């Protein structure tokens, strides 16, 4: 599953209509220490357009992950979820902040194109060496 990666941070990069053709095309599993700056900080955005087929009607869709990076997730340009540590998620709504270690459902319509935009920030461990 390939998407597009851009180092740095700009909230407008969550916008569904943003043109990302000039971003680096990559699989998110390709993120490595080589993306960290000289201070050991790795920050960027990953964008993936997707469409669920009709067989996903009435099937709950959620997300789980197992990385240490602080991660903001946007669906179709709208903030959806903040992931803070492996297994811990923060769901923010109008008047509620929910800390959970369970999957958090997303309302994603099948047969419609959607954009998943992920902003991540992480630091290299002192034990980690760069692979560039």
C-alpha cells in the first residue's frame, strides 16, 4: 500500500484537495532513521487515498497501531484521532477526550474516495543508529 510522504509540518497537508504528486511516493513501512534530522527528530505527513468497496457496508472500520511516534490522523481533511503511545489512543470530540486502548471506529462510506492523512513526530532512540 503506497502513499505519499512529505517531511515537516503544515496542517493544510490534511486537506483532501491538496495536490501531493510531487511528494515522495512510498510505503509507510519504509520510514526509517534516515528521515530524522540532525537532532534525531523525524516529522512528516503521509497521505493515502482509498476507497472501500460495497462489501464494507455495516462493517466497523477502525485503526490500531504499534509505534511510539505521536500521530495525528485525519480523514477527508477532518481531525479524527491522536495516537500517543502504542496501544493508547485519544479521541477528541466537542466536549470529550477519550483515552482508550481499543479500536476507535471511523465513519467511512464505502464506494466513495477518502483521504487518510497522518502527521507523525518521533525521535530516534539513543540506541538507534542512522541507516543512511
